[in-house]
C-alpha cells in the first residue's frame, strides 16, 4: 500500500456509521458520518503518519489508541 492510498473507509450499520482502517482498527459507532470521518482522520494521523511511526503517545495504551476494548 502506497502512502497516497487511502487506509480508512466508513461503513454504515443501521443508523450508525463507523470508520475502519486497513490495519484492523475499527472506530466507535457514530450517528453522524462526519464524526466517523473525523475518527478515521485522527487514527490515520496518530497511527500511520511518519512523525509517530505508529506508536501511541506517552500515557496511552495500544488498546486505547486503537479504540479496541479488551475484556
């Protein structure tokens, strides 16, 4: 996948919209498409920009950064 290719997309599930990334990340379900797109943008910047090299900021666990919840 090249740097200019999109990594994220939005998917509608009933009344909700959520963002997905090719890395496996799935954002929270949102009622507004614009919020799902914002989630995708933040994820791409935080996890896939060359400035961060995909590491979460200090104090943020990888589960928090990916939006995944563990039991």
